C-alpha cells in the first residue's frame, strides 16, 4: 500500500517507522529540517510530489491545531479512492469535515504519547478507532494496532469525546493545579519527584493541544467532581476527623482497584 504521512513530528515519525518496512511510505512536512531523520521512506518537499505519489492512504499527523487545514491543502491532490485518516486526540470539527470531504475516512486515537509511553512496549497502552469510519480503514488500523499489541476500543465520535474528558482532562487539570503551586525543593521526596516528572512532561506538550482537551464540553463536569472531593478532603483535614479520613481513603482505594 502507498501511504502518505503528513507531519514529521513525534507521532508522524513513529508511524513512518512502523509502516515503512511493509508499505511504500512517503512523509511530507513544511519544515524541511524535520525530514532529515526520516529513513526508509520518501521525503516530500512539495505538493507536486504528493500528486505524483497517488497514495492509497493518508495519515494526517500534524499538530492538532492544523489537522483540518492540512487536509484541505492536500485533498485536491489525492485520488478519489484514497482513504484519509487522522490520529488526533481532539476530534473537534472532524465529523463535519469527513461528512463533506468526498473521501472514505478512518479516525483513530492512539492513546499514548511519545512523552510518557515506551514505544518499544505498548502492550499496556490503548487505541480508539471511531465507529463511523470506513470499513477498510478500520480494518487497516485494527491490524496495525494489533501488531503493536495495543488494546483496541471502538467508540463513536461522541463516546470518544466523553472518554477523553474523563481520561485526559482529569489528570491534565490535576497536574496543572499541582504545578501551579510549585516552588523549588532542596530535598524532594520520591512521590514529589514523580509528580514533577509528569508535570514537566505535560508542559512539554503543545499549548493548543492542552487547551482543546481541556475545552472539551464534557470537561467542566469532571472538574466539578474534583472540586467537590477537594472541598470534602479540605473539611476532613481542617476538622482532623480520623473516621472521615479513613472512609475517604477506603473509597479512594476502591476506586483504583
């Protein structure tokens, strides 16, 4: 299969690495410097090369802020039967775009980032494939994610957004609050250092990505739950209520079993 990857960032390079030994892969990025370390794949520097390549599948791996813009730029150059795909963690606007684009599509979300995941061992990581996607596109990504030993889930666009609000918005918001009250520690403990490592990793992500995940319409409801439990914990601590603390801790243990 001829596969064109848009974007030679972390995820674009990852997909190039895993696909280029079984398929004819080309990578296009406007930042030519990012293509210097692209191996075993064609490196495209112009849109004319994309038209000549005639891909069977397009994987859009550009920064989430420019996902739809990148699609619009290359769509006129693609064969009608070319399956277009995104791997965006934020699906805002994509259902509407796919409905009018005139191409078969597949939308998925590999729920691991190069910042935290061990890309050599993904057996504990997950991927979502959007149920509304074209059948052949779903088959391709299911096969690929199975080869990577990912746990695969099929959700609708709506279910995906609800899941992301829970699985990303809560830890993102909690980490941001933790980091917002930080000060230099001469002798940090192990738990503190682990939290700091997570915070630094999160803050290395693109600002727009963080914003869009937190602006998910479902996020506010999750934040209200955090506020309620934080207020409850604050009251227990202020009252030095041992029984209430024991109850609280037991509930937390039950939640994370």
